């Protein structure tokens, strides 16, 4: 299995590890009237991925971190489906920001993506 992330111009591919997470969360509210009727309102469904990035070159690190800095809307294509997801990075700090020890020219981090549904 692999994931391809692109902004339409540049592409970054990564293979999942044991730490790869796929998540889903529903955002909405539930209301109960005085008569006891229950109403559920679904305002959004968020699907997300937490993708560990290991053995990343400095060029790829710069690319991914620039997407994060610019809040770029990206496309994610997992190879387990033909669907292309429109995503945004949800990281609170730069996604790739640590050295991959013992190397001084390779990096690691974690890319957290959420699907943008229209």
C-alpha cells in the first residue's frame, strides 16, 4: 500500500508503516424535544489520515513543510482505492522536523491530513 500526495505540480509518495492511522469523525448535534422526539443533525464527516514519514530527503522535507506553511489544499490518492481525496494538513507544527538517526541527511515526522468535503 502507498499514498501519493500532490498539489497538482509537485508530488510526494510514502509507504505506510505500522503507525499509519485512518480515522473518521462525525460532526453534528443531537436534540431532543420536550415530547421526546430525537433529531440528529450531521454537519460534516471528516475522514483523516496520520501518515508517518521516515527516511525523508531534505528536498521532500522542504516540499511538505512548504505545503504546511502555505496551508495548501492537496490531493491524496491511496492505492487501496481509485478515489482521490481533497485534503489539508492538520499538523500544529512542521510535519517533518526531526533527523532520522543515525543519518544527518534524512528526516522523519508525521503528516496529519483531513479530508475537505464540499
